[in-house]
């Protein structure tokens, strides 16, 4: 599915996509948060982008762990430690690997999801990024079990992530800043679920 070079290329594309959608992600954080999600993510991914040249030729585990540590150390908001944990856990799973197949990729995504749930003390249905992560992972596993190839599996994942992000409008947040607004958060899409959908869509597009 991917070697280290392809992983670096996808991370570069993620940084671009986050930059392109920075204002939109920040606006989503306005009614239910503190209007900084796009700013936080863009700051983190800009720092990641600067690390990429030094990561050429490294194994996938080292690349992902470095991305995670960079996000943790440069993003002040909740999303920094959460996305940072996701990448670091995926990196631990990929330690020493220079090639990743679809099955391996899904294992990394499992580790990332478990890391976010543990770090955020959150579960599905609490109007967070997990409401995009969990259904997308389930959809990808199902598509793989049905015999679909990488492109189809990733497309199914991205579609399920976007549906999950959309569904956060119907959920009352019980974790993070959005929990402070309670029912007034209804009708508003979670910024973290949205950024996650953009990131997974970026991976899917690399195979379309
Ligand atoms: P902050 O909330 O500190 O301002 P951001 O605005 O960058 O940080 O990120 C907010 C996003 O982080 C939310 O939209 C949500 O998806 C995610 N989030 C916040 N708290 C949690 C948590 N406990 N578990 C999982 N995700 C969370
Ligand atoms: Mg915020």
C-alpha cells in the first residue's frame, strides 16, 4: 500500500489540506468552542512540514512518531495532544516498517483510535473527532472483509468519516470545550471530526 516515501508525501498533502481549510475549521470552532481549531491544526502541520525533509529515508514508525511529537509540542489546544497521540500510537505500531499493506494500515488506524479514546477519555457519541474516526474505521474493516481493494476501502472510510462528522450536529458534546455549551451545540458540526475527515480524505485521494 505505501512505503516511507509515499507516507511522507501524504503527510505533506495533509499539511496542505489543513492550510486550505484553516478558516473553515476555525469557524466551526466558533459557536461551540474558542475559534482556534483551524489555527491550531495549521500551526501543528506547518511545524510537521518543516520536519519532513529530515525524515526522508526513515522508517514509517519514526516518521509517524515524529509527526505525533511535533503536533503535541506545537499545538496548544486539545487537538494537539489528541492528534499527536494518534500519530504516535500509529508510529509505535509501525516501528521499523518501511512498507505498509492495507491490513497493516488498518492496525495503525486501530492503534490511533484507541490512543485518542484513551487520552480523551471519550467514546463514540460524545461529539468529538472519535465520531468520525470510529465509523470510518468500521467501514474500512467491513469493506476490506468484503474483498475491496485499497482505493475502495479508503473511499468507504472517507465517506463514513464525513457522515460521522455530519452526525455530530445531532449530538450533545460531553467532552472538551464543546461540552460547556451543552444543548446549544446541537446543529453544529464538530471541528475535530471535520479535520479528521479531511485528513482521511487526503489519504483516500492519494489512491484514487
Ligand atoms: P480546544 O478545544 O482546546 O480549543 P481545538 O479547538 O484545537 O482544541 O480542538 C477541538 C476538537 O478536539 C473538538 O472539536 C473535538 O473533536 C476534539 N476533542 C476535544 N476534547 C476531546 C476529547 N476529550 N476526546 C476526543 N476528542 C476531543
Ligand atoms: Mg478550540
